[in-house]
């Protein structure tokens, strides 16, 4: 999947492979450090400014669960900082 900066489809800064596990969604990827935006985001990551990832997705099936919504099936589009 593409790795985007701030969910901006014009700012593809690398790629991510995703694996579903009992602990959640695991991500392994690569920043394209030759790209200025990827290098800037790498610096932010290295210094703890960026502390997590976010996903862009479309919900295909869900259901209410206590006070939240349980996602049963999604179509994952991208991963972002």
C-alpha cells in the first residue's frame, strides 16, 4: 500500500506492507528518502514528533459494539503519518 504524508494522495513518500494479527494491524515499510517530503517526515519520526500511523479506508461492513462501532470489513486505501 502507498505510504502518504498526512493522507495527501499527491504526497506518496513510500510503501507499506500490512499484516493482520491478534495484536492488530502490523505495518512494515520503506520511506523513499530521496524525496524531500519523505526526508522531512523521517526527521520528524526520528525525533518523536510523529508517533503513530493512520489509515485511509472505506467501511464495507460494521456493527454497533457497546459505545463504539466494530469494523467487520474494510477496504484499505493507504497508510499515513
